[in-house]
C-alpha cells in the first residue's frame, strides 16, 4: 500500500512540474511568443528603451568637476537600480555629461519618471531664503514614530548643515521649513523647537510607504551638481531579433541534450534529476520575477550557468551512488552512502560559486550585476534541488518497489 502511495505522489509531482513548465512555454494566443515572456522584463539589449543625456551646469553648488559628475552618476544609478537587477546603463561621457539608458521604457516621459528629479534639493525658510542644499544632507531614513502611530523621516546633516539648520529652526519655531525638489515642494514640516546636532525628524503621521517615498526623494535629490537634459530619444534593441532567436534556440538545444544525457547515463536517477531540474527552473523564475529582475543576454547566461551547476551537483552525487552500488551495497544503503559522500563536495562547489557571484554583484555594474544576481539565485536554489529534493525523489522512487533493479541505476546486477 505504501508503495502505491509513493508512486501516486511521484506521478503527481511529474504531472504538476510538467504541466507548469509546458503551460509557460506554450505560445500565447495573442502574441505568439512563449507565455513566460509575458512576465519577463527584458533588458536594453533584447527590447530597447530610452536614451537620455544629462549635462552638468554650474550653479549655486559650485563648478562642475569630474568628481561631482561621478557622484551624480552614482546617485542616478542608485535611483534606478537599488537591487542591481534592472540593468540600466548609467555612464559618464566626457567631462560633464551622463548618459542614461533604461530598458523597457515605452516613451521618454516614462524614462524621466524612472530617473526622477534631476534638480538641486533645497530647504527654504518662510521668507524664501535657502537654508540647506542637497550637499548638506548626508542621509534620510525611515523610523517608527516613538510618540504615536505612523512613521517619521529621519535626517542626518553634514558639513556646515547642522549649524545652518540650527539657526533656521531657532529663528522659525512654529513656522514651516519647505523642502523643494526641482522647485516643487515635496514637504513642509513645522518647526517644533530649535534642532541642534544635525539630526532631525519630519513627522506627519506618514505610512511606511509615504515616509519611504519622502526619504527616497530627499536622498535621490541630494545631487552634488545641477543637471539639465540635453538629449532624449528612444533606442531599439542592441541585438538583432535573429541573434536573440538563435541564442535562445541554442540554449534550448543544450538543455534538452543535458536532460537526455542524464536519463541515458543514470537511468531512473537521471529522470528524477530532470524532474528536480524542472522544479529548480520554476523556483528560479519565481524568485527572479519576484525581485523584478530584468533579463539581458548576460543574465540569461547566468541562468543557464546555474542550471549547469545544478546538473553538475547531480552528476557528482550519482557517480558516488554508482561507486557504492558497484561495491556490492544494497540499493537503499548505496543511495544513502552516495549522497553522504558527495554532500561536502557539492556544497563546497556551490558555496564558492555563490561567493564569486556575490563579489561580482558588489564590484560590478550594469549587465555584470545582472549576471551575478541570476547566478547567485540559481546556485542557492541548486543546493536545495541537488542535495535535498533529488534525494527525496530518489528515495520515493525506491520505496514504490517498482525501481529496485540496479540496472535502473546504471549498474549491472551482482551475479549470485
């Protein structure tokens, strides 16, 4: 009876995994492309986007220098790509220009919205005088309101900011200090008392989303130089449709070849590893879509490399199982010994790959970070599918009583 239930569970897993993968790979009735592509955000190299050029100009903040332009570039990149998965291209051009390219933007206005405000952040007193600029703000954050419900925005000032802010708040107790971005008021907190020390809070019974938005505007607006837009246009995909189609076709041929290789060489364990690989692919796509990843060709390469790493782990495990079975061990004891012997090797290889991906994400930019994210996610998930889930499937199959022949595991039967 137990074997029948195990067989039913195994069949259900096969049907569900195959059904989910099959559904998302079938063409959409309206577009004709695979359904999964309807949920994926493609990078600039695959679908094109917006191209905007910003130029630094002298203002009350001072002259334009290579250092201020580099700092502004970093601020803009952080606005667009806090996680490093949306694949923007933000680079300095010459001495005073920044080129911004955003994948998937359908029009220039949408791209401008993504980039955010590019003017100088200002704090203005009730008489219209400038109290602080973005250069005086070190950081804005969000915190729980200690005296009531809701959230507050915290401000930390630097340089001469604390002294200037103290003088203004001492003078204008009971009056508002206006926070402007691109000459637009984004907040007008009331001064309750003089604020020394360069640390202040903005209250207003904010929700966490409202407080986060205001803090992001303050942080994002803290540009060290004023920027003006000098060019804005839409660009087409940097890779031709034919090149993309050939690359995807090559990827599918490689995956199918690997799946067949696993079945031919390892028989039942290979088939179960292919099922686990399907679960791995589903989990991988769910995680990447959940973090709003944008898929570029380097990112897809990282995804395929993660699949290769998952298969590599199964190969090591199954070879260990075959070695144990050749020594004359029983099927169940051979499976346990094989997984136990391969565990450390597989875990070490996956952890070193994850560390390398983390370093690439930390030090890289643009497509390099996208590659690193997909590789890291794939590596972490492959630890689960190769070591835990595949082992469970193999034991489940053996417990059905239908797959207890050693030949089904790629090893000849022991002669009596």
